[in-house]
């Protein structure tokens, strides 16, 4: 009887598939919405991506996961199978090693990579050689079919068995399956079968709590990160870091496989840029862009590098101007753009939009122009929007006082 009971429970968890781990059929009002998938994406997404065998792979952190929709018309009209491998809060090692693993086992034609300033910003480590490659193995690397060097991963089979069996027989797995059934709501958190996070829970929170509350919560988190002393995009004693080396090696491997690659700097809301500026990291931000030019082999016909972080009408919506509409047109909060802006971004990358006021190929000349005019634009914005300036300055934390 016990065996029958356990088997029945495991079968139910498998069919409900609360994380999208098993690829079980999704049924409306039963398990189509997966409220626990987002918090378990590091477990499930690598297996989902392998199962999807995509033509196009989207790579990055939570910004691309919430901003770039695999169902964009460009993809559907060209019959492209797209998977969003955005991994919230992940290291670059996880982002790029997982993506490379999928590339090595699928016929990927295009890779779209969102790069993020904060992912490269660390406390310098003395005597750390940033050119050492491949990096040391981490526990999450056990989920890869192949290691960085392309060799078969001896840990993969056992790790996959653990990952697949644990939810079937654990209290968490059973509880999350029940939560999935109960919370089939349009306002619940979820991930689509293609790995996209439509942020419906954040939309509901904004509607219920107000945009100022949501922006305040995120600004506090950003300010705490930026206020750590001695932050740098470089390893101590170098104008390079292990993060740049990871990106460079990843792109070189993609280029060898003749894959078309779009690398882009994520668009940040102007409040995010103001926090970079007011925490004394503007020079570091520009150094990061300059070093990206060295890490991204744009001399290859396969690879392009784009910048969507420049001040433009798309990133400059003032939250203090909002009255009847509880949402911004382009952003959920200062760090995360929405699908609408993600759609415009994709159209720029693929050359199907002439909106030249948003996004440009990144060059040394563009960085020089940026250095001269962007601070002036940020200052002008604060002068013209005093309420916005007062709002953002509440979150500035002097270095070392977080």
C-alpha cells in the first residue's frame, strides 16, 4: 500500500510538473501557470533548454528573462524555435557554461546575449590571475552534459537522476505541485514553456502597491550593491577580469561554430543610471564598456555588440509624472525592462526597426561621445524633473555604509 501511495504521489507531481522540469503537458486551469518555476529555474532551465533543442538561444540574467519574449513575431514568422535561458541572480560562469552546453548539443543558429554591468562588478581580489581558463568547477556545473573544455561530464547522469527524482518524493515537490493547482491565476508568477517570465506577479504588485513602492524596493537593493567599497570591473593589478575572460572564451567558441551572435548592453531605467552616477561608479561603467570592446570579437562577421543603455525617451519615463496609469510603458522597475521594450530591442538587433534613438552598435567613438554627453543629459534630466531627482536621492548610500 505504501508503495502504491508513493507511486501515485510521484505520478501526480510528475504530471503537474511544478517547475517545468519534466516537460509534462500544460493544461489550462490545471498546470499551465507555474508559480514555483521562477524560484527553481536554476534547477530546471538547463534540462528544458536541452529538451527544446532551440534554433535561437537567449542568454543572460533576469533582465533578459523578463524582457525578451521567444514568441516575438520575428521568431514566429521565421519558424525559429527560441528558448530563453535567462537565469536570475546567476554568475556569468553559470550563464555561459549552461548556454555553451546547449549549443554543443543542439543546432543553434543564433545566440542573443544580454550583458549587465552589475554582473561584472566585484571586489578586486589580490593576486587573482584573470586569464586562467577554464574556471574551477562549481556544483551547478554537474548539470552540464559537457565541461567547459568539451569533454563529457562524468557527474551528469547522477546529477540528473537526483534532480528528476527529488521533487517526486520530497515535501517541497508535493507542496509545490499543490500550489501549482491552486494558483492558476493570471496574476501569479510563472515561466512559459520557452523560459520567458511575463512578470504578471510584478504587474499585480505594481497595481496593488503602487509604482513608487516597487521602484523604492528595487532602488534600495541596487543602492546597497553599489555602495560596497572598492568595487571594480577589474581584478587587482589588471585591466581585465575572469568575467571578461569567460565572455571572450564563450564568444570565441560560438564563433568557431559559425553561430550568429548578438551581444547587447541591457537598457536601464534612468533611475538606475543615476544610482550608478551618484555612487561614484560612472568611470567604472565606462571602463566596463571599453573593456567589452576587447572581450567581444567584433572583427568577426558573426558577432555584433550593441549598447541600449544610452539616455533616450525609452529609458527616461518619470514615475512621478504618472497619474491614472499605474504602469510605465517600458519598465517594471529601474532594473528590469518589460516585453514591450524587449520587442523594440529585438527589432533593432534584427534590422527591422529604424528607431535610431534607441540602441546603437558599440564602438570606441560611441563611448567617447557617451563620456562627453551622458552626464550632462543626466544632470539636465534632474534639473527638469526635480521631483524625480528628489525621489532617487533618497536611495544614495555613502560608500561603506550599507
